[in-house]
């Protein structure tokens, strides 16, 4: 049903019905598209805010991509009908809208394109979708091959619905001068000021054909007629009617009538995208719509994606894991740092963590992003709820809701960058505040942020939550100004300790050494408060409400135990060895499922108005008790820090779909990305438990890469060089690793042996310490690492 191909560069699904939501995605710095195995598509582009060029059939609200996207017959998609002119038999590719059972089917997800091969009625269709590196346009190729052993008369019908574009103005027509269908609209507005914001919008949608079609339909109602999408009247007719759309819903459907000899193939190429005017459409056609241009564009785009190849290749006893880590995980990490989720105001925590992963792929990107984020620090030391990326961008949606956790992520992200690069000079770099115009060094700004965390606490020493911390929908714990976050309290201790460690390591000045002492003391104070007010006997509470009700404790019937406070209490030092043992046991008992570890349990079944809208989400979905992978990876990372390597690996492996067919079917997702969640409520709703959200936007992946590099493989950077401390699961005898680090290549063999402690050997000599120092850029290092059985 599902297998890797092309040495792991692609995954191929052989059924359109076994995993109907299964999808792949492509992006560049201006657009993104996700297409399912059945042909439904979700695409957006930046102008500069996210916009669409293919719409739903009714007026849509502007939203982010939705979890578990609900696909329906008229959902935007990219479809191709084939009709036998002699018999009238009809089928469609990729699978929708006809849904005819086909003789052979393959959906092939590649790093740089998506492809389908469908055979039915003696005809083979080969579809490929690609993108360019820098423009907003889809490049579609179609090859139709006659396999039937006789001559065939066919009609080929590409059908790209445009949807309901605008209540103000929408139309469409076939333009012979441009060589395709052009749909026109005006983005609706009412305020005069909005006219000036929108007057340069790309309000045209084009579907360009390399070869002129024989006929077309541009009015959706004329295309469907009385037959509906499974047998449109325009297709059951001998020839399409060449309609236009005049303040009617437009579509792009064209007809090619073709006779194919046995074995003959016919190639077609199409472009689909938005444009401002006819001149832009002409330019796009001239640039891309030819066989040579398609080939050159595909090569350029493949090189663009390959530039995010990452720093790690592994060979382990788990081939499926190897495939994901070597091919697909760095691709997803690169996507996040490359385009910042195609937002002009990413949440600060997302921006910092997404770029944290770029430390392993393109460290210069992380460096630039970190400095940019610090430039928007407030005069108080607080970080804003979102980071503005473009001129004129504004904080929107969730970024208008006050959260209190954003300062935490500064030392978290910075520590990963410094470990990978040893670029301690960044600490002395001046950053001019956008709000204040004041120049302060990076170290001064991070210290200011840490001091803000220390003062943003109540008289008990617990961290205020306002209307949210990492958990956005926990919006009513502290909206009256008194509620506190158990997670943020212990996370503050972790941030303080990390920053103190950075200050100690840099050794740049006596003032930083004094700062380290100050922040170490602050972390101890925070941890004492956490233990006094949040420890519930076996785990830490999630918080205390405005009305002084502690929640996330044993007596709670719902939301009894939460994962994040336990993970970060381990990371920040609030939990001693005995507490850690108790917490880990309770997590194992109450939160671990076959699909990963749940964010909390049991899920809420009704509104709790002193916690917030998280309790109103469907039980087991999103933050209401799902296997929320971002929270899960925090816990997994914390397990690696206390040498719980078996537990860490087991949960890390459950984050990936498969390898059994039953698991793939239950999750419904291809193993080419990690989603933001899998459904939880494992005990309450087992039928849907494990189902993927199919959303590939998640802060999880930078941490997953960190866990593989520094946890499992144990090849972690430090100021002196590369430290070596592998943590293989106990059932593995060994692995091989290629690690790129500070412009050098390390070929590492890690094997179990009869040794009492980790040994590192280089050129036949055992090293006196497990750190490779004096690394030379361009050098190649062969290491043998022996670990106890």
C-alpha cells in the first residue's frame, strides 16, 4: 500500500481510498500548496498577507489552514477527466471527482514535486505538479498514453475550479490571446483606506494551456449542468459549449479531442496561478510554458529544496526511521525556517523555534532571525506576541491576545545556535530597538528578557499567565490578572539556567559572570516556588486560576495531569530524582498511547470557564488532550537529558506514522512530515485516536531534529568542539552516522561492546575525553564510538 522509492527520495501510495486524506506539500518563499492523493488542494500565496487564487464555492472566511481539513465535492482541487469518445466511459485523475475504481493507481510524493500515475480503460495518465523557486505559479504536466492495443478516440478535460472569488465583481472567459482561461475579480472592501491597500492585489486567476484546446467552459454552472461533478453535462456532451462567466462563479475547464494509436502518448502542460494584469500573465507564459522551461524549473526547484538537506544522515536497524530522518525531517525543518509558515507576523515562540532548527541547516538564517526578533523587544524587556516581518505588517488574530511566555524562547533558541556554531560574538552585537531606537547588545537584551520573566511573577513567585502561555487557548486562567502558569514557572527556571550557562561559557566579561550568578539564583527561587505551590505528590500542577483554584492535580476529573509541567520541571531542575521517577511513571500510566504521549488527560468534555476555550475543543483534538507533538517532543527531549534513552526513543518513534499498514491507515498520513497533532482521547474515543491533523506547520520539528542529533546520536556541539554521548535504545547494537558540524564531516560508527563507559577512538587511539577539539573546516574525521552493552 505504501513504500519508499527512489532511494527514499519519494513515498508512493497505491490506493486512493485507503488513506483518503493523505497529502504532500510544496512551497517557495511566496506560496504553499498541499494536495491530497485524490486531487483536492489547499494553496495560498503572499501579497503580502496570505491570499488564495482558487476558492471554495461560497464566500470564505479568511483562516489559517485547518486541522483535519474537511474535503467535499466542490472543494478546490486539480482534476483531469478522460472520456472514451466511442463508449462514453468516463474516469478522472487523480481520483476525484468521478471516483471510478481504476486498474492501477500510484500517488508519489517527492521532495520537489508531486506525481500520480493512473491506469484505467486501457489509458495511462501521468500527472506531475511542480513549483518554481521564486514565483507564484503551479506547473502541471500531463501525459496520456494508449495501452489498449488498438487506436483510441478520447477527450481529455483538465478541470481546475476557481470558485467564488468575490461578491463585488467576478467573471471569467477564455482568452485566445493569452492562451487560456482568465478569471477576474475585485477583492471585496468597503473602507476607502482598503482600496489603496488592495489596488495592486493579484485579483486574476489564470489557467494557461501550452496547446490551444478544442473547447472550454468558464462558467461553473455550465460545466456541471444537471450531471454534477461525477458526470458533468459539459463532458457528457460531445463538445463543450465555450461559455463565459459574467458575475457568475468562474471555472477553468478545457477539452482536447485526440486520437491515439496503440502505444502513442500525448503530452500537455499547464500553468495555474494568480496575476495582477494581462502583462503579468503573458510574462509568466513566456517564462514557464514550454518543455524546456518545465525541465529547467524542475531542476532549479530541486536544487532549492536540496539546499536544506540538514547535517545528519543515519543508518540504524530501523530503515523507515532512517528514511524519515535522512530525507523528510530536514525538509520540514527547512520549510519552517525558510518561509516562517508564510506569515507576516509569526508568533514569537514559533518564529524563534522554527528558526532554531535552521541552526542545523543554515545557521546564518537563524542568526539573522534572532537579531530581528530582538529588535522588536519592548522597553520593559518583554517580547511581543508576534514578530513583524514586512513593512506595514500588523499583529493579528492570536497575536492580539496577551501571552506571557515569549521571553522563554530566547535562550532556548540561542543555546542551540551557539552549540552548533560557537558564534559567541553574537552576544556583543548591538541591536537597535524598533520601538525605542536604543542600541543594546544581544547579551543586554536577553538579560533584560530574563529579568522580565523574574518580575512577571506573583507574591508566591509563580509566573503570571495573562490570557495564555505556550497553550494559546488556555485563555481564562489569568485574564483577571491573578492566575499563574505552572508550566511557565518551571520553564522560566529552564530559561534562566540556560542563559546563565551561556554567560558562564562565553567568559566575555566579569559582568556576564555576575549575571550568571544572578540568574542561577533566580532559577533556584523559581523552582522553590514551584515545589511549594505546584507539586501535587506525583506530578506538578498546570496552574492556579484567578480565583486561586489549582488545576491539573489528582482530584481533577478532567485535565488531571498535563505533560508540559513535567517535561520542563525536568529540564529546569525543579524536579529531583525521586520526583522525576514519580512523574515519568504517571506519564507512562496516564498519557502514553500507541500514537504517542497525550498533552493531558482526561480531555475536557465541557467548558471550564476558569481554564478557557481549550476545554471547548472536541475531546482529543488539538490542545484538548491530543497527542500534541510539540508538547510530546518537549517531554522526549527532557527524557534524553536524564538518560531515559529507551523511553525517549519509543515515544520519538511513535511520532512517525507506521511502519505497520494498520498504523498508516489509522493515522491516515504519509510518513513525509510530522503533523501538529494526532487525535488523543485514546480511552474515550478509540475509533478516532491516532488520526492525523494533516497540518505540517508545527514547532515540533526543530526539537525532533535536536533529539536525533544531540539525544539519540549524542553528537552535540559545545564551545570547545563536538561532544559525544550517544543514547541508543537498548535493543540496538549499533548505528552509523554522518554528521556535518562546523564545516567538517564526521563519519561515526557507534557500537555496543564490553566496555564500562563510552569510549571514543580516532585513528586507532582512544581519546582521553569524549570531545573532538580543534576542528578544521573542510576536514574529515572518522570516529569509532564504543558504548556499554
